């Protein structure tokens, strides 16, 4: 499998705790990266995150150059639920829904304008924080229903962007 580089929102410790606590009690090893191979759970070492864009590892220097140009202030995101969408390789993505806000949109737009990777165009990309990717849709529905039984909206925040090689995660740059 070819390596990818991803730029992600690095949530603060309190935010990571809130994300983790909201899915506590579900006995499942989650994998937050797309379903491209088996045993992904053991390879996924990224924290919960919001993805801004990805590159092939051969574009590492370009990715670093782009990420170093990004300027922003701390951004707060309201987590308003859990949902499921189609993903890669006949799989599905169970994710935290993010209420759209102007600060996030402007940061996404800034990165998109530099990277020009259409999949992550903020006018089309669904803002989300992946909980788990799986091919079993019914399993994801059950997990979603379990989480939503006691779900209450909550806020998370970030003030850093990380650039990581994935499978497994290896930090490249933090801004």
C-alpha cells in the first residue's frame, strides 16, 4: 500500500477526552482511516481528527510548504450528532457530525486554495470526525444508535494543524 500524507486538526486534550468519552462503553477497536486493507485497526495511530486534505507521500515537500503557509486562530467546533456515509472500497464511515461554521470554512478554503485537491473542496466536503470505517453497514448503524442513545451536543477545539504520514501515523510537521 502506498503511503499517504494527511493534514489534520489537532484537537486539544480536553477535546480528545470529550470525543473518546462520547463513545465509551462500546467494545470495538475503531479505525479512523479509510478502508483500504484488512487489520487497519492495528495500523491506525492517528488521534481523532478533522481532515483538511491528503497527498501521496511523494508530495511530502509540497505538503510541508503548503501547511507552513496556513494562518488561523483557535477554532471551536460543535459536535451535533453521529452519522454514516459511504466511503472507499465499498465501506462506510461512522462519524461525528460537525455543525458548519464560518471559521472552519475559511480555514478549509485557505488550505483548498493552496492544495487544489477537489475532494476536499469546502463547498462540497462534508465536515466530519471519523469514528470508524467498516464494510458492515448494519454494524455501524448499531454503533450509531448506541452512541446516540445518550448523546448530547458538545464542543471541541483546535489551534494546531498536524501533517502526518499514515499507516502507521508518523508526525511530519505541526503548525
